[in-house]
């Protein structure tokens, strides 16, 4: 079932206003593929009807946003960022945590350095948060993890869990998962020493990047760190941070 250009425009407007993701023209095929899955799961047989459902059904809207978000991540991704973590960084927020590999990597790194922060892991996708809470991953995702850490912090699965690993309780206990929409939700009441907001700005335009950056600054303690993805930059927006080095910023 192909969508008309008018319907594509409506989906783009909806996604932009709900979560800030900018679906430009090249994304129509991706949207179409993910939409087909939602139509099959819901049993709705026309795109026009599905658009109407999205207007009135908050749960389906959440499922739809889940389906269109891109969640690729893995353990110890861009781990050079972790070198900025210090022993007095005891409150850390992974603000687009996807399925949990990022906050758990931070937890492992900190334990190895001899300190134990509490870590808030949040994402817009409840599907990803559930995976994070379960803490079971395919071995593929742990490829960048030094082998001695894999041995120390994970249990290897067997039988139907062959090729999977499960995080030990000690690490899981350090991370709390919570749904959080960067675009619309108010900042948490506690303040953080470090906020990771990596590899999500690529999906936003400058207006949304500026809005989110300024908001998250309010959730950092003075001198707190704001860390974005290596392929991202705040160069194109007005922001309150001091630049430290590529992708690393500090609150003044
Ligand atoms: C590519 S993953 C990045 C995961 C991890 N930070 C990393 O660098 O490996 C991007 C994540 O951003 C989330 N996301 C997209 N829009 C969001 C929003 N408005 N609020 C919160 N999370 C959002 C997606 O659900 C996805 O899990």
C-alpha cells in the first residue's frame, strides 16, 4: 500500500511535532516499510484510517513513534568519551539510551575506575527501554568490549540463549530506565554531573537541537559535562556551553 505525498507530509508533521525527528524526503521508503508493520500488527487496512487513529489513540501513537525511531547502538561505542568521567561524577544521565548499551557501558567503565554513579537511562522508545531493563544482549553488541570486562560483568547464555549474554545484577542495579521525550518532557528535578545525548541530534533540525540543548543545560550542575555523538556538533546553534573538544561541552 503506497502512501500519497500528502499523507507523507502529514506523517512528517506529526513525527516532527511529537518528537522532533525530521523525516526528509529520502525517508519516505523507510517510513513506508515501518508503517506497513504497524498496519499489519493493528489490522488497520488503509493509511488514511491509520492517520485518523494516530490522532485519537495515544498508545498507538507511542507504538508508531517506537516503530519509526532508529535505535542502533552497541557496548563501548565511542568509549573515548568515558575518559572525561571523574570519580566525583556520581549522577549521570544517558538521555537517548536506546536499548541500554550506552548507560551499561558507562556503569562498567566507572566500576572499573573504582566509583559507582547512579545512572538514569531514558529514551522515547518503550520497546528499547524494555530491552534495557531485561539486560540480555546478542554477543554481537559486545564486540567493542574488552574481553576481561565481558567475562567479569556478563553471564553467557546457553541453549536457546546461545550467542547471548546477560548483565550481572551489580551493573543492572546502577541503571534506572524511564521513558523521556527530549522534545516535550520537562527536565528531571535532580541535577546531573554528566549528560550523554549521543547520536540522536542527527535526526533533529537546528531549531530542535537548540531547544533540547538549552533545556538539558538546565539539568546539569555547574561545570557538568554535555556529551554528544562524534558525528554531531553544536556549531550550528546558539548554546550556553563551553566547548572542550569535539563532541564534549561543559556548563559554564
Ligand atoms: C541511534 S540511538 C543512540 C543510542 C546511544 N545514545 C548511542 O549513541 O549509541 C538514538 C535514540 O534516540 C531516541 N530518540 C529519538 N527521538 C527522541 C526523543 N524525542 N526523545 C528521546 N529519545 C529519542 C531513539 O528512540 C533512539 O533510541
